[in-house]
C-alpha cells in the first residue's frame, strides 16, 4: 500500500503545513517540542542480566520504533499491536479504532546499559506528547493512545511512580493522559511497517512528524544516542 492509504491524515497534515506557512500561520501538527523531564526517582538499577522487554504505545509506531532503534542498549524494536485480541491484530482492522489495540512497539534492551525507567523518560521527553488523549500529531483515535503495557508488578511500580512524579512536578502544562495497562499480548505488525522510518526517510509523514524526533533524541540524550539504528529486519 502507498503512504496516502496508510497514513492519509499524515499526508493531509503535510499539505496543511504548506498551506498554513504560505498563509503566514503556524503549522497545526508536527513533531512535538522536546521536553527535558527528570529521570524517574523509582527505577531498576542497571546491572548485567538477561535481555528485558518493554511495550509502549505513543502514537504511530513508525516514529516510535525509529527513535528507540537509535537508543544505546536497545537490541531490537518491533512495531506491533497491544491491548486487543490476536484475531483483530491487523493494520486495517486496528485502524478502525474499535479493537482495543494501540499501535505499539516492543523494545528488547540490555538492562546493564539502559533501564526500564530511562526508556520511559525517553518516551515522555522526545517520542510523544503524553498529555494528548487518544491522538498524537495528525493521528486521532484510541489506536494512537499513549500507553505503557506493563508485564509485571515491577514495571507497573516504576510506571505508576514516574507518572505521579511528573504530574507532581508539573513537568507538562497539562496532566499526563498515559494509560498503564496490563500486557495481555503483543502482536507484531505486518512486515511493511517494520523499520519504516529507515526505509522511507523521504516520505512526507516521516520527514515532518518523525525525523525531528530522532534529532531530538540526539540533542536531549547524547549519551544514549546511537547513530546507527538497530534494524528489526536485519535481526
């Protein structure tokens, strides 16, 4: 399928951007302004161990995957669906917003190099705006919600503590809308969605909405930035 079919709202946003700039107005959407939020006060210590996973939803999975593929200590990032049933985990069905699924990513990481809490900090800082309810940028619907799918009590403890910490510190101008949900299953997306940012860097949706997020990662977290992405399709 073409970009116009897959992300029509994103293409429309690109067209609107040109129109608004020509008219002398500010753009409606785009990559979120990076936020310098504090590190989580409650987190796991970084120490050697078996690879761990985190499942996060933060809008269109193209950009979310693209950012985390550049994070030092991350071994693999898979775009997929979480929050619904296996039988409805297809792009066209999820895009109806009726399945309970959110476009998500599963991040496999080395706990000696990066912690679960640091992944959440990156998500809140440069990946998306966690105060938006059921939308990110030009994409609207519950399938684009901000969510942390926790696999165990430890992940839930860190996620709940961090959201409370950021709200109490008024780190954002509005309350955080991120939902904490129990991980019932993660279903990889279709192959054409994997590494989409890397394979389609000149697509209008990617150029406007997602490449700035990767640049923000480098600027806000230089010590955690890897110039060469870890590609899912090469693993």
